[in-house]
C-alpha cells in the first residue's frame, strides 16, 4: 500500500478482440440454416392407406363363418390380429407424419432423394392387390397368391415372370397347407384343387 493511502493502479491489460459477425476463416464451412420439416404427402397417403386396409380387414373378419364346434381360437383370430396391427401401425405413422417426424432420406450413393414418387408403379401394385382379392373366390387362394406375388414382382422389375409366378404358387400352396389344412382357416382351395383333402379343397 502506498504512503498516501491510494490503491495501486491496475496493470494495463491487452485489449481482447470482441466477437463480430463475419465470414468464417478459410477452410471452415459456412453453417447451413436448418430447413423446416417438409410434410411428405406420399408418406401420409401410405399411412392412411395402411389404416384403411386394417379397418377393412377387421370388418371383413367379422363375416368369416365360424363352425359351432370350434374350441380353439377360430378362423377370425388371425385376421383380427393382423387388422388390429395394421390399424395401430397406420395411426402411429399418421401421427409421426403430421408432427414432422417422418422417415429420413437415405444417404447412400445409390439413392437419389430428388427422384419423385413413381405413382404408376404404386397404381399397378394397387391393381394387383385388388385383382388378388377378387380372384381368391374364383381360382382359389394358392393361384390368387401366385398372381399377387408374380404381379407385384414383375411390376417392381423381376424377370423372368414365370419364375416369380412359380415362387408365388409354391408360397400359396404352403400357406394353404398350413392355414387351410392344418389350422382349419377358411382359405378356398379353388376348383382346380377341389377334393384334395390336405388342402381342404
């Protein structure tokens, strides 16, 4: 402390540079402003279609004829389960899309996020599904399943078509044996397989 009682003066400090808005130094990328989330109408349509499909399955399951002597879950249990899961998944997807939490675009080299939705392919897949539904009672489940699998595969680019049809027929027969023959569900085998006991024809 000095003789006159005055406090010693503080040492001079170098001026510190103040942060000023300006361009970033060389080599540092400029920050990209965040874009507001876009509402993808394709995802919303898919979510609503999934919900509607689940509701249709639930309604159609109620029209399945249940034998009076059924002691197990019965043929309505599996359609009710599938329909309920479709409705739940569809509603969750609708909520996610409306709140802006849709699916993220993939960043792979083989993915071009600028390509628009191929609505022709979507429409053809819908036509194949409708034809499959109406063909079940006409040609039977195995052939209708083969038609569905082959049609969807060909629309998506599978070649040759006969290989897709053969794989679809095998899958249809396997499903017919398991669910129609073993579990007793109402899956029509069709006129061509009528009388085949293990297929419930």
